[in-house]
């Protein structure tokens, strides 16, 4: 079988060679002519997989190594009896860790104490539920909004959107939908931003189109928001560089780009392909994950405040400010190079491991700090020495 794959899926050749002949291309180079004779198509979010790409092709199975699949016309696949798989939850922890890193970074720079602060989480699926758990571990008050989940469960913990407007932080974790009662396109519009409390901190690591960029810019200009962190942008990869200059943290859609998440996504779609074609899988996640760069961190808990210790610890594993600095260099590029620069940041993203791979050894440290570090994902070992 011929397998056509996005070159940005790590180890895709090593893994899928056990199934067929693997050909890799940049995601934006996957066009109708090269798809025509492929049996299996493996993509990430930057490749639109719709009728115009697949009509007349030999493709029998499509998989996206991402948790979202709004870039895939699943109805077309179903009607044409083409198999489909995504990787739900594969990079959810990575995205949740990104939000924690952004919250801590903004809190340090703006002298905000997180304990007791409220955060509204809009969208409580794979990512939002993990953000909820981690923020509660940081002793934040968490308010949840997810209309579909409320209708499914009738659980009063899922609040109407307006009940989140008084939160100190707002973070988005919804899919991008354009119609229906749960339409999320431009959910954060002019009225939304005008309804938020003064000095709210706004984070979007879901989809760029969830936010009306013009309304966001207006809210920043009028200083209604204390700080903004954006990992996703309208019109990616041709992003609004003026908006980038206005936000406090701007990154190139890499919240879910931990190496752990990428490999998990690879294995999930690999096993789905194997199941569909009746092939016995030969690989597991452990075949491709390297040793973490930082295996242990020792902390004494002395001198620094608890939140500062947590922030410093997170930064040793993932420094969101470095991703921000790398994206800001896009302003030095001519307009014609913006798309290429943005894509290259994603294509050549460095290996980033998740907190769970690092053990934090605490020496004579209070239990509260240990619980918080454990709650956001680190392995924790207490030592009296």
C-alpha cells in the first residue's frame, strides 16, 4: 500500500513502514495530484481534507494525528466508505501544560497571586478538563462552561457563559464550529469582551476563529484586559503581526506540540490503520519516546515564594517565553515570508517533554507545594535530607 503522510508527524516512516510504502511531504504540499494514487493519507491540522482533495483518488483511509478534525470532511469520507481516525486526547495534556505555563508566566510578570483567583474554562473536553484539574491544584477557583456537556449530563457544574464573565482568567478549549446552537466561530466577539470584568486575563489555545481578532484588539487598546496569551490565530499561518505585538504571550499554534503528545498521536492513528486493514501492530509508544532531557529537579523550598518556585520549576521543563520570542521574530520578515516563517516554527519545533517525565525531589518542603507540583503533573519525591 502507498501511504502519503505529513512530514511533521514524527517517526511516521519508521512506524508505518511496517504497513506499506511511506511517502512524506510538507502538510501544505499535500494536493490532489499527489494524493491520487495513495491508499492511506496521514495528515495534521494544516492539511484540509475535503472532497476537492479526495475525489477520484484511491484513498481508502484518512487519519489525522490531532485531537481536532475540523479540517476533515468526515461526512464525505463516510459517504464514500473511506475509513477515518483521529487522535482524541493524544496531545490534551500538552495543551493543558501550555495553559499552566502561560498562566504562571503572566502571573509572575504582573505580580498576580494565583491562589483564590477565578478561572473560567470554556469547553471542558479532553483539554479543558485537564486545565480544570491543574488549575484546582494551584488553588484557583474554577468555573466551567460547556453547553453540549450540560445537555448530556444536566450537571449544574456546567454554567451559562455569562456566569464566567466575572472571572479573573478566561481560557478557551472549544472546537471551531460555524453553525448550530453551539456555534463557536467568533464566540469571543465585541459583546463578549465588553462583558468581561476589568483586568481579566484572556487565553486562547483552541482555534483562532473562536476569537474575533478585531474585537480582541479593541479590548487590548482600551486596556480592558490585563494580559492576553494566544497560541492560535485567525487566518493561520498568515497571522496578524500587529495583534502579535499587542499580546503578552504569542506562540505559533504549538500548545499541543509536546513530543509525548506527538508520539501518542502517531501510535493512535497507527493502531487505527492496523485495525481497519486487519494488520497486527508492531509498535508501541515506548518504541519512539527518548529519555527526558531533565529527569530530576531538586528543590529546597527556601527563600522563594511557593508560586515562584512552581513557576521556576515549570520553566525548566517548558519555557513558554522562548516560544513567544521565536514567534516575535516574524516581525523582521517581509510580508511574503510570514506564512513560511510561521510554518517553519511548527515544522522545526524542538523536543518538548511533559511534566510527568520529570521527578521533583523536595527537601524539607511543605506538603502544599508538593501537592501543587503533583497536581499539575510532576512526579514528586519528598526527602528529609
